[in-house]
C-alpha cells in the first residue's frame, strides 16, 4: 500500500477533533504504517502542568503530529524504494511550563500562554536522531521541501559547534496556510531531498573545515553568525515548531552533558568541562569515520 493512505487518514483525523492522540511515535511503527489501513493520532509526552498552555495545547500537539506524519511518509517512501533508513528514532515534546516561564522572563515577556506560543518559537519540539552525519543533511533537505511547513530559521551547530562541544542542527518551522497534508507533494519532497542530498556531503564539509579552518575560503563563525533565516518572514501569530537533528553520537553526548550540567556542587568543574569537550570532539571524529565506512560499503 502506498503512503498516501497515512496522510489521507491524517487529514480525516484533523477534521475529527474528538479523536484523541494515541499512536506511538517510533519509526519502527512508521515503517509498518503503509501495511495498515488505519492509523490513529500519535501520542506526545506532556510535561506536568501542561494546562499552562490552555487552548493552545491542542494546537501544539497538532503541529507536532503534522510533522511526525511527514517523517513517517519519508521513511515509508525510503522503504518502498529499498533505501537505507536515514532516521533511527525521534522524540516529541512540549516545553515544560517552568522552563518556558524562565525563558520568557529572560526575554522580557510576561509568562502567558500566548507569549509562550507566539513570542518564542520552541514550545513544541521534535528531536530527530540519525544514524550517520550525512543523514542529518538528507533529512534537513527533506524538511525544507515539505509543503505544509515553511523553514524560517536554521542554525548549524555541526559545522559550527558550540564552545562546549555541543553539535546539532536546529530548524524553526512555521505552519503554512494549507491545512491539508498533501501526500503526493510529501512523496515528491522525499524524492527530491534524496537526489539533492547525494550532491552535498555534510561529512566532507566538516572534514574540510577541520582541515583548513575555513568553509569555502571564509573563516568559520559561530552558528549564530552563520545563521540561515528567512529575513522577510513575519512570525505574527504563526504556530512554530523547533526541530533538532543529531546523530546518535551527538545525542548521547548532549544527554550526558545536560544531566551533568544541572548537578550542583560538583568539584573540578573546569576539568570536567574540558573532558566533555574532548569527548565531543572524539565522538565527532567517530561520526566521520562511521560515515566513511558507510560510504565505502555503499560503493560496492
């Protein structure tokens, strides 16, 4: 069965708000979705006190679900074409009210649900984990081609890691005016992304920067300095979604660093930070080695 049935059913679910989100969100289930006639809405991990978001909560769930349906279609299209999976897993989340209130306060906004949704743009988020570093570029290209989202900001912390060693690729997406999920357009986006991803190797760009210290003859800046954004875009009251793309190694490091960062009264902080940075660099080198091995295998 073609993946169109998944999206057609998704559009029917949008028209039926009484149906609660219940579908698991793992890519394993996604790959088998084209074998099932029906698919329910996916579940999403909600933080305590999620009612802080009020009526916006359902909209946050919906934009997250919309993106998940697109990922499922992408994986199904790759499976139908007998191509390797570029996604190993993903996780959705609604930002915790405590964290959101803290962020709003730092930016000078009142801690309201409206500001949480429209003044900042990461109330809803999806973290996509990829096996290899070039898969990150492939999935990012697919996201750019999606008809139901507009990419309004990109930050590349892979080519331009943070000083502490953090690596990831961040994208802010906004809902387009089209409320329908177009199955054919999504399938075409997957095909186009696969072709364009073969023309640009993220791993080769990383290796070039590591070797020369420059990208295309330009000294590398921070991710913020190299930030790609749609300057003409006006957020207004557009619902947005934050997407983070990482390799398995990047995600492992980020999870450990995040946990250690919030431990209090830990001695030798400078030493530990230096060790974490060293580990991040070694894991990044391992990512490149694994990509090289994968490339050698695929050439046979």
